[in-house]
C-alpha cells in the first residue's frame, strides 16, 4: 500500500526550522500502515529535511540552539550570499531567464548558500514504521529546514508512506 500527503510550511526571511514530527505522525496514523517506511521530502532546492534532537532552549528568532549551532557550522562552509559575484551562481543568464520566465527579482537569486546547505544536508529522510509508530528514538524530531533568506514564501512538505 502507498499513502501520500502534503502540507504547507511558511518560511521567513531568515533560515527557519519547522518541527513537522506531529504532522508526519498524523499522516502515519491516517495511512493505516503499521509496518513500512515513511519518506519525508522537500521538493525545494533550498530546503532540507533532517532528524535532530529537540533542544529546549531557543534564540531570539525562536530557533532551537542545536539547530542554530548546525547553521553556524554550515555558515562557515557556505557563508550567506550577500552580494552579486560572491559565488559563481547566479550568472547573468540565470538572472535574465529568472526575470523573463518567472518574473523573479534579480536579488532573489542571491541564495546560493541555501542551495549548497540543502545539498549538504539532503532533502529527505526515510524513517521505518514499526507497529504503526515512527522509529525516531527517544529524542528524535523531524525538522523542515528552509535556508533561503531572500524572501518568505510557502513551502510544501511531502510525506510518502509505503508498507502494509
């Protein structure tokens, strides 16, 4: 049996981490599948799905400190894109096509760091389902991360469950 569900997340103009564990658990319950695999996936190339421990402390943005620590480390590898030419991407052809075909503002393409962070962390997680429960461990939570800082927008989280 295969079950599919989507739900929306609203991003901000700074990196966001949404705990989607309860929504994924609800999808597992709705699916009726008791043994199988649950894939949580981002179709967005500047976003990731990850499993991490819940950190009880948060910063002023509401970001859990363990997730902020991860973001700080990623920022050392891929600094926030702040100016044209800081990275090779976006080039002039990309800017031209984005404007003509998608009516995008040129500065919306200054998100190369978000693309690289997403590739580094991956865009999906696969979680076994045993006896109708996700096997996340005692402290595991599922987070949808949006690293794009150039504009706020609605994102889609995809959940696909396969099993019996």
